[in-house]
C-alpha cells in the first residue's frame, strides 16, 4: 500500500497507512500530540519497520541522552522487520545517527531523496540535522534538489517551501527566502516552520515592527502546536528587545516562552530549544542592565540534571550560562568534565563538542567568574568555526555578544574589532542599529 505521499509501505493494512499518515502530518506540522500519534501508529502497525524508525527518530530529535536506549530499541526493531529498500535506508540512517555518524545518516537520507523526492520525512530530517551541524549551504542544496518535484496540491509542498525559506535565509539570500515562507503560510497558516523562517528574515533585516505583527497575527493558528511556538515568541521578544521594551520582553518570557506552568513546559521542562531561548534572552537582558530576579535558578537546577549529556552541542554553552549566573561553580566544573569525557569518543557530535562546545562553554564560565581576559583567550581560537555548533545566526549572536563583552571588559580592542567586523559582515543593516552592538560598531565605523 502507499501513503499520502505516494510512497510504498510494507503493510497491507489500511488502518496502518492511515495511522502513518496521521503521524507524518503531525511531525511535519509540529503538533504537540506527536507522542499520542506515535503510540497509535505503533499499536496499529507493529509490523511496519518504518514506524519503529520514526519512533527512533523522534527520540533522537529530543537531543537527550536519557532517550538513547529507546532509540536503540526502536532501531533494533526496525532492522529485524521486512522492509523496502527505502525503509531499510531509514533504519540504517537511524542506526548511524545513534552511533553519532551524522555524515552517514545525512548521506542515507539524500540517497533516499534521489529516488524518492516526495519522502518528506527524509527532507525534513536532512534539513534539521544539517541545521544543527551549522551547514546552511547543505540545507539549501538538499532542498533545491527536491523542489522541482513539488508544486501546488502536492502533499508536503508547504513544508518544503518553509525549509527552502529558512535555508535561503541562513545563507543570506533574504529576498529569495521570504516569498517561499509567505507562500507556505498561504497554503497552511499553521505552518510554524514557515512562520519561523520569515521571522528570521525580519530579524536579520531589522524589521522589528513587522516582526512583532507577523508573530502575533499568526499565533492564533498555533493551538495544539509543539514548543516551536515558544521559539516564535522568543523571536517576538527579540524584536521588543531591539525596541528597548524590556518590560514586554520579561512578560513574554514569563507568559509565552518560559511559562513554567504551561502544559508544554511541564511536559518537557528541559527541552533544548526552550533552554536556549531562556538562557540567551536572560544573558542579553543582564548585559543591558535589566534585573531578571531569580529566573536563572530554575534553569541552573535543570542544568545540574543534564551534566554529562552532550547530545546537543549548541545547548551546552547555554546550560553553562545558567550555572555560571546562579553561582554553581562545582556543577559548572562537572559539566566541563562531562564534555571532556565526550571529547575522547569518536563521532560527529563528539568532535564538535571537543573542538567548539568545550572551549566556548569554558569561556562562558570564565566570563561569569569575571576572568574576562582568560575568557577571550579561551574563545578566540575557535570563534571562526563556532558556527559548527549549529543554531542560526540569530541564536549564535548571544555567544558573539559574550565574547564582545569579555573583550570589552578585558580592554582588548583588537578582539572587539575582530568579532564586530565578523558580525557586521553578515548583517545587511548597520550594527549600530542592533542592541548589544552599538558601542562596538563605533569602533569599526559600522
């Protein structure tokens, strides 16, 4: 039988196909009930190896070490069940991901797409993993390969448009990016990835009021959505931060993207993207002299529970921000020790942790201890490759601001000039228009 995308599934059960389509729709559209959809699929189609592969993928997408055993069990189930060649490649890609061989996982997804460009699961996974490896050009190349196979009325078209919008934005192709994102929203107003991609364009172009209006107008469509909506509200807070409206930023923090009482936060209080949102915003606010009260403490408590977990390289400096701000010196050292242990392993993420996450996180610690000159020295050799931690330019900005702050406080004008020129080269508008960079911009005349 075939799914909604015209792809063969190793099942003769219409109920299994319906459960599969429901799961994939929820995955592509960031629905909060994805665990329930997955449970329904596994109950309806225990014989479908691809269902187990998707279960493993969902575990890996949590970027949490505690989920690895479930991912391994799912991978074992997927590989022992009868499967088509496409389904087998998905099982192999999952196994490669678990083994931290992300280049092989991506290669397998791309091999699937050469034969099956309508496999939107492979499209989305390649896009996602390339993003968290800091590979925007690869994100774009992957999407450009499949986009000719899509068009109006083809299932998954809005998802592919949203991915092309975001890939172009991260490559600096803002004029090319925005129309695709807006078209995706026309097709599906609840498409949060498209809303997110266009918000990034507006962030990079300094279109603050448009950005606030864009997010708030689309927000009613996100009912039942996952915590990607938290990240969209974080973007809205960034626009308000640029406007100097700190009270609104704090209100959005407490009510929208770090509401500790919300069902999404209660269900996953240490979700990596939520931690990144919270820590990066608190750091920016503190740097601007805004009192943030005890907000660091709950993040630091969660950080202590994630010591030794290095699944998300980009989140590690954010965990360190929380530990440092809360004065958890011993825990901060243990977290660094956990990164060093990972550095001794082989694998894609392990290498990134060793080369970038460890020195950057150590610089965060040194900055928090007031050892600014040492923080600059620790971070300086890797700042040129820091993008390999993953994350967008908007997200990486907080690490660059931390380096800038350390360089300023250490009296290191050459280091200030270096990071300012790097950031100015990527921003299409003068740095003098960006909060956190105005003083530095004067140094380089930007």
